[in-house]
C-alpha cells in the first residue's frame, strides 16, 4: 500500500526523476493516443494457433502486465510486436508506423518498428565478449550514429541509473544474473525506445536478484516509460502496472485495471490460474 | 650425411610453411562463404552444399593433388606443382574450415541473434561485432589442430615434385645412401614447426577465454 503511494508520488513529481540522459528525449504525445495498438493479431506455428485475434491498446506511460500459464502466447505476443516472430495476420501500430502483418514488410519498416521498442529477455542475452560498457554503447553507435564518446557518456549515465557504473569495464560473466539483467535494461534504454518490452525479466533469477531488477523496472515505470511486461511476478502486476492482461490459449481472457483483474477475475479459467499462483 | 645435406633439408622448411600457410589461408577465407551456403535456408542449396562438402572430404588428399596437377594443371591450364598443391589442399581446407566455423556458429545461442536483431543491428554489424568474435573463440582450438594436420599432409605435395621437407628428405637419403638419419631430421623439422603453432593457439585461447570465462 505504502509502496503504491510512493509510485504515485514519484509520478506526480516529474516525468523522469533520475533523468534519462538521452540526447533526444521523445516528446510525449497527447495522453489519449495509444503508443501501441494491435488489431486482430494472429500467429500460428504450423497447426498450433499461438495467438488468436489479439486486440490491444497501450497508452503513453501505461504499464501493462501480461500474466497467464506457460504456452498461453504471452512471450509470442511480445516477440510479434517487435517482429522477432512475424505474425501471420492483423495489424501492429507503434507510434506513427502501422504494419499489416499479412503482407510482406520491408526491412526499413522492421527497423523503424524496432527503433521504437526496447526488448529485455528472460536470459539477458548480453554479448559475452564485450565489456559491460561496450554492450550498452555498441548499438547506439551502429544504429543511432552516435560517436563512441557520446555513446559511452549515455551508457555511463544509464549504468549509473541501474546502479552498475562500477561494473562498466567488467565482462558480463563477472556480474550476477540480476546485474546482467539491469545491464540489459540499460542497453535497451540506450536507444531511446518509446516502449520497453520485458519478456519474463526475473524468471531466470533467484528471488533476491529478481528484486533488484524489479526495483529498476519500478523506477522506470515511475519515470513515465511505457512498458509491457510478461511476468509471473504478481506483486509487480498488482502494485506497479496500471493494467493487467491474463492470457490463455493464445487469447486474452481478462483485461483491465490490475487490481480488478487480479482480485476479481471474471472467467473461470483466469480464476483457476490465479488460484494456482496464490497457492504457491 | 653431411652438413650440406642438413642444409639441403632445411631449405624445405620455407616451402612446407608456404604450402601450409597458403592452403590454410585459402581454406580460412573460402570456408566462411561455404559455411553460409551450407547453412542457407534455401533447401536445394543447403543439400547441394552438404553433398559437395561430404564429397570433398571423402576423397584422400593425394587424389585431390593428382586431380589438380595431372588432371587440370597439365591439361586445361598450366599449374606449377606448388600452385596445384596449394589449390588442392586449399579446397580440402575450405570444407574443413567451413565445418569448424559451423561448429563455432552453432555454439552461439539463439538469444545472441535475437538480442542483436532487437537492438536493430545491421546484418554486417551482427556478423562483425557479435558473431565473428564469438565464433573465433570457439573455432580457434580446432583450427590450430587442423593447421598442424595440414602441415603433415603437405608432405603429399612431394609426390608431384614440390621440393618441401619430405621431398628433400628423400633426395638426401638417395644421395647419402642413408635412410634413418635424413628422415629423422625431416621428422624433427615437422615437430619443431608444429610446436609454435600449438603454443600460439593455446596462448591466444587462454587470453581470449580469460576475459569471458568465469
């Protein structure tokens, strides 16, 4: 409870309390307009229907938690949004870009799509042969055309923000899982995304290390970042995200304000899932 | 056997090195595109490459040397024995290096590709910045083993008259009417040449691993 107030207060204070040291802070569009919109999105692997007719809007500054049993399509949904997994049909709209998934899509469009999206993976996927600093700087130089010095400056600011400036010149293997995930978050933030996608960011971590990652995500949420978080962390879903969506069998079972969805689910399938989660 | 004989054998060292180095260079360069074709998602191409690689590896090296020197080198275009030998060993090295590179690529987790794509890195950057440096680490030890094997195989070039170590060993044994000593000297040369390769590879591997291993 007290924690909720905290988030609310931080949000009221400023859009970015710690200040993302980004060169091009994207101007916030009018709050009513969705940053991400999915229309009738479907995806199948062979005969397996992974996503069925998904419709979803995520507003600027919204934090959406996606929960649900394994194999329900949560991760596939995230991976479709940034085109790691091309959807079969439907429409993905991110900012001003709108892509029809049933038609062939050009490389530049995928690039434009991904430029607006930061992705954090369950298994961190840092580049093991680069220092922490290099991990965060590389894509800034390659895709945003920043100089090495500019990129490193941005990187140091972000590493500071996730509390790991002292690890800048280490290699990832010297860092704990929680630290690696925070570095991965910094790496994604370095490209000034409009939306951050998190694919079970704490599932590979023990509970204590998970907490430090969740703390960073909470800070990010309170700074006004739009986030979609696939997670099993019910605490995060209930306390940090405005909205929660429950998925099963490639469909949206429930969607709404987090507390309502989690405390008072309407469908039997969602109740069963939440009961299983709470019984643990 | 005289000092003169010893010097005569020693003159074979540069040629053995050039043969090995040349063939390895050809293989290391050609191996990469061959690996990419072998990993192509276009099935007919992939199957064709698998067949070609299996075919090249199936024939004994001496046959490739003869094919190139007597088959092509004297009939179609004029190839010197040295060039024919480098080409023959280069072809064999290329398919073997392709397999070594493939091992390096397979060892890189799918997550590395996904992260690179999610970060919007270009295809060139993915290969240059992310994949190649990781592949090199994995491919280095088997490559060093392969170079040493290639150097020993290069003795086959003596059969078409390339005056490398084995060829000169045979010459000296015929000149001095001795069998044991000249070939022992040749053997010692091969050992002496492989040691630095093995040492270099170990050192490089240790340096590269130290950074990324726990």
